[in-house]
C-alpha cells in the first residue's frame, strides 16, 4: 500500500514527488513513457514567465508569480540551467497602447516585480536592436527568464528519487477504483499490474481529465491545444537578447521570439485545438504562420537557420485555470489538472501546494534524511583548460567527443546513463546532455551514442531505441540477411 501514487512524470508530477519526499511517506510515480519529461514538459517555450498574463485572482496568476520567485534558488539547489533575461511585449501601433497598459496594471495586481512600460524609441532600440521598425512601446518584465525544461524536470525527479520516491516507467495507468476492501484509498490498474494507495495525485497532463472523470461526478474537459515551433541554429541565438512577445492585436495572437538557455533561437508557438492527444506533428501551415507572425515584431529573422521544428500540446481546461485540489466526491484524489502555460514556471509552487494538501491529510512525519541538493551532469566546457586536462587525464572518456555540434563527450553520456533515473534511449541522452540537439540533429552522433547505450545498458544494439519500445533503430545486421 502506497501513501501516494502520482500519475505522470512531467514537471508537475516531478515537483510534487520532490516536495513529498520531504516527508516519511511511501510514494511512487507512474509514467506510461520510458523516461521523465516525455509529455508537454519537453515541448514548450521554456520561459519562466513573469506573471502579468494570467487573470488576477486566478490560481495561474498566484502560482506563476510564486514559481518565478522560487526558480533561481531552485536552479542553484538542483543544478539546472536557468537565466533571468527579461522579456519585452512589443506594441507596434498607438491604437494598441491601452492594451499594453492593461497588461502592466494586471501585472502589478498579480504582484509582478520589475515591470515598466518603455516608450522612448532610442531606449527600446538600445535594449533590442532587431525589433521591428514600427515599435511604439514595450512592456519590459525584468523578472522573466529562460530555463532548460528537461533540466528542470529531470533535476526535480532525480532529487525525488534520491530521497526515496520510486519511479515506474512504461507503466500506463488504465483504471482507478475505490478500494472497497480497505474502505479507503484506491486501487490502480496499470499495464503492469494492480497497485494500492491511500492518495492519488493526478498529474497526467492532457489526460488528467480522463482520470478525474473516472472518480468524480463533476466532469472536466481538457482539450489538447497544439503549439508549433521552429528552432534556429546557435548562429542565430543572439538575434534578440530578451524574450520578445507580440501584443495580441485585431490581427490575432502573436508569436514569441526568444533565445534559449543553450544559445539557440526559438520561434513560436501557434495555437490550434486538436482531437488527438498524441498528435505532435508539425504542419506546413503552422510553420508558415509563425514565421510570418514573428516577422511583425522582430526584423531580419534569420529563418534559413532553422534546424528543427516541433509541437507541444497545452492541456487546456475549459475554465482556463489550473485545477489543483482534493476532490470532495473522491477523498484522497488530488487533481493537478489543466496545467497549461505557465505550468513550467509554476511547477515548484504547484509541488508545494499539492504537498501541503497531502501533508494536511496524512499528517506525515518529516523525513530527517531529506537532502534537497542535487549535482547535475558535469559539462567539461564549463571548466578551465587546466581543469579539463586534469579531468581527461583521470577519466579519458571526457576527452572523447561524441556529438560534434554540441561538443558532448563520452564521459557526459556515461554519466547521463548511469545516474539515478538515467537515460535508456537516444532521446533520454539528448535531453540530459544535448547529444543530437545541434545543427546536424543527431545525423553524426546517433550510431556512436547507440553503441554507448548498448554497452552501458548491456543490451544488444537492436534493442536500443529512440524513445522506448517500438522505436528501435536497427532491424538486423547485413549478414543476417544474406
Ligand atoms: C506550446 C506550449 C508552450 C508552453 N510554454 C511555456 C512556457 O514558456 N513557460 C511555462 O511556464 N509553461 C509553458 N507551457 C506549459 C508547460 O509546458 C506545461 O504546463 C507543463 O509542462 C505541464 O507539465 P505536466 O507535468 O502537468 O504535464 P506533462 O509534462 O504532459 O506530464 C504528464 C505526464 O503524464 C503521463 N501520463 C499521461 N497519461 C498517463 C497514464 N495513463 N499512465 C501513466 N502516465 C501517464 C504522460 O506521459 C506525461 O509524461 C507551454 C506549453 C505548451 C504546449
């Protein structure tokens, strides 16, 4: 019998798991995919929003600002990449100025610090030389930042695991039943058998409505809202210094242009409601739309530098707010649903809020062994020449560059595989150390990463996958076919 079972190992589930590991509780996370960070948490704008966008009084507004405030300290504690670069909301018409002012006032109401409206053209140009020529004002949010979404998700999950939370991957939750035998708690039927628990945290992203509706009579509905992106090469990464948002106008909602934490340039997203909650395809129309729109706020966008495109799915709940709380008609079942943007930003605050609900309910003792610190994967590029030479002398694998585009060494890949909740696939390695994230998009390094995975995991090359069962990359050897 578990005290708490969390469904989903995205940022929400991982944040809750880490917060719960502060207590003496038997907790596990069930994830249908082969790794953490395989849902929406891996495909988004990777921004730490300041918090002026959400409606005052909403849970989104409150947890956005709280999460933003917590992010810097968390990044130091858990050693993941984060930088506060500020954002500019761009207004290109005097007609739309009142709207910019409304966002400013909303931000103040939400408690956002460091907000200002700037109208002096020289000042704007100095801050951001590549903004469109017709910019008349910007809303500057100094507290906005950028983060590695994989880094944040993986760091919280690793730290939860180090503090005793169990993770079960490739384990799909299929049904939830009230535990009649025990007169309390739940039985969860998974693809790997039945588990029992006193409480459930429903952090299943776009599928959170399915589990909510299995146990509650008050139904909710989540729509998958697709957002497509283009990612540009690092050579375009300095085209802007801030995250640039376009003010929504009568012509529609704008798209953002932002540096990423690893030095690329990101353009997107679109917003299209779709039926299929697994459909992360990109479309010609979507990509054309976002390139056109981005050009309205940023000039000379080096769009020929696109190296890849991708789609993320927002878990849009009909009332457009986070739904977090224990269900009154299903005691012990705690929703963490409707976590669309700014869910990444809010995740540390979401973790705290859900853990508080569980703490009040189960009254657990504090875990005296909890250690909130975690060391990330050593990146030799952050060392001095002398330090790097010493590292390579001690561990030659750090002198063997596997991914040329991102200069990722064998030593880093081995660390990514061997650490707690380590990588088991090419994408797992990619999310942890960026091998395959660069200009050639894994064209050169895939076979070599596969060899390392095969060797480290003790599996045949034919069993190495891109992202879990069914995505094996090799079908046999030439000799087998003779
Ligand atoms: C286009 C776009 C842009 C965004 N930009 C930003 C941004 O810049 N800043 C920001 O703060 N937020 C942003 N967000 C929002 C943010 O990405 C999400 O709020 C956040 O990632 C949600 O995390 P989650 O853990 O709730 O969901 P997910 O990451 O989707 O995790 C849910 C997990 O549950 C698992 N699961 C589902 N069903 C089952 C089952 N039956 N059994 C077991 N496991 C299951 C899934 O596999 C998945 O891993 C953006 C989102 C999108 C789509």
